């Protein structure tokens, strides 16, 4: 049944990721704490949801985990750092611009595949890289000049870490159940963030006392959509005839994120330029992953 529906699973993953872009923007804007604490809230909630659902999605098994320590450490650390950088960037960017900046993950993923998998750039992939750079420049073009602010670079930097996360996750998907993977990929980063930034988080939690209901609702929304994206994309990779097809289709989330930002968050400023950049980023993804 699932084998026949890999395309539907991919569509659900794309929709979940685009919704996640809206959810994280709302969490970043409405929950008045540091990006570090926002990252902790997101990963901790997603981890607890993963733990609760694990019996229904393959269960938990850490047998032989010592044989996969390197990819596990990369997944956990890349998710922790990537989320902090992502929320730092989201503070001062609209959701659509952030997602176009985040589409640079295609470029970083390709570079990592060359370094670690000995891949070679084809002419089409080089054209795709150029298109992606044009898309990024286009979305930052304003009043006759190109403006790159710190928030934009935070999102691009987060994309680097999430590219590492994707490469390491691909390794783990061959060996771990989805239940085990989701728990590690979410609770692991939340523990690291909690230990490293304990004093900051402690101060922020005092601020959360006056916004508990709002914090719970926004965090549940963001962590839920994050979990759904991981879940559906994992299954799509598992059951699709080719993982490459899924990767290409997942890039459509850039365009959908721009549309969601326009319709749900009323981000109508320069909407034609943003949508054009989103389409270019999607085409770049198709070429880079060809």
C-alpha cells in the first residue's frame, strides 16, 4: 500500500515542511525568548512527541548503536546548531525570504556529496548552482541594490548544518527504525542545547511563566509540523523507486513556503520577486539533483 503511495507521502512531506516554515516564524515572533530557548522548545517537544509515538512507528531499539556513533553525533549536533542559527535568522526575516535563503541547502548538500561521496558536478548541476545563486540574489535585491543582512546569513549558515544533518540521516535510515531515529534526532539536540546554554534557558523560562498557554500552542504547532516532515520524508525515501526523485520533489516546498507566507502571514511586499526567486530555487534543485 505504502509502495504505491510514495508520491502522496512526498506531497505530505512538502506540505508539512512549508507549514513548518510558517509555524517557526510564528514561534519566533510570538514567544518572547532567545533563539536558543526557542530551539530547545522545538526539539524537546518534537522529541517527546516522537517518544510517545515510537511504539506505533517501529519502536525504540539502540542495539548496535555504537556502530553508528559518527552519523548519530553528526545528526544530533547539526540539528542543535542548525536550529539555533535558524531561529536567529527568523527573528528579522519574513518566512518566504527565510525559506529561499534556506534553499541553499541544495548547494551545501551537493558540495558535501563531492567531498564525502566523490560525486562529480555535471554541466546541468553547475547551471543549477548558478540558478540558485541568482534566486538568492534576487530575493535580496531591493531598490537597485543587493542587501545581505546578518539574519539572512544566519539562515544560510543553518542550511549548511542541516545539509550535514541530511547526509548523516541518509546513513542512519538504512540501520535505524523511524521511531529510534526521530527520538535521537530531536531529544539528542534538546539535551545538548539544555546543557550548553543552561543559564540562558533558566532566565528565559522565568519569562515563559507569563506566556505558558501561548508558548505551548505555538511550540506544539512548530514541533508537530517538524515531526511530520521528518516522518513523511523518511517514508517517501524508503518506498520511492528512487531517492533522487524524492529529493527533487521536496524542493517544491520553497515555492509553497513563499505562497503560504503571502496568504497566511500576509507577506505581500515584493511578492512577485519572492515567488520568482522561489521558482528559480525549485528549478535549481531539479538541476542540482539531476
